[in-house]
C-alpha cells in the first residue's frame, strides 16, 4: 500500500503520517531525509522535535540522497516504511540538472511502485503562494509539485492535512486523467 500525506508547513502532516504508521501495528522504519547542519541550532531543534515524537522502537535511517535505493533495499514485508519528507529530500538534490533530476525522480517513482512493504510518504504543499522571484525557488516549487502529483497518481491513499484535519482525497476527490 502506498500512501501520500501532504500539507503545508506545521499542518500536522508528519503527525498524521506517524499516526498511520502506528495504526499499522507493524515494526516501523522511519526514513529521515534531512541533512544535518550542526551549526544551525534552529534546524537541529526541528529535527530533534521530530525525533522526540517517534517511538524508540522505530528504526530510523538517515537518507538525504539515496532514497530510491534505500526503499528498494527494504524487503521485510512485516515492516511499515515512513518517509519524511519528499520536499527535504528534493532540496538536497535541487542543484541537479533537469536531465539528472528527471532520472532521479523516475528512479524514486519506480522504487515506490516496486516497494515490497507498505509505505507512507510525507510531502509539502508549496505551490499555493506567489511564484518565487528566484529561479532556484521556482525550480524547487515546480519539481516538488510535479513529484507530489506523480506520487499521488500511484498512491492507494492520499491525505491532505490542513487546519488540524486529515482529509482523505481518495474518498472525496476524483483522480485527474
């Protein structure tokens, strides 16, 4: 089962994804995609907040780049995989050329489809504001929007988290052609 959980900053999307993982009653492998920056106290505090919220029984893998490979290496179908987050992972690869990015994106999508376990992916919604003034900001927003849409197209369940609620889009929406 593939699940996508999306929403804005501080919407509760990570907490909802963690709730889904706990409900599975399986052993959880949490794939953290953030790159650590020990000199950035605010960033490290954000990462620590996520870490503190997770049960100690969960296995954490820090995977800032090789996400597709890491997903494919998980073969134990008694586990549940939670990837948090797609946007952070994408940011780590933002300076890749368009050609290189499309290859990386396709590898990720293929790994998700071939994944031998239930997987939930958390992704940020960043395209509801103004068009960024800077090229790198536009590239990030466009790549993340496109990737989230592609993951949503192959997902069995898609949740939008906003205003303290998780809305199952599969129940109320129609998939785009």
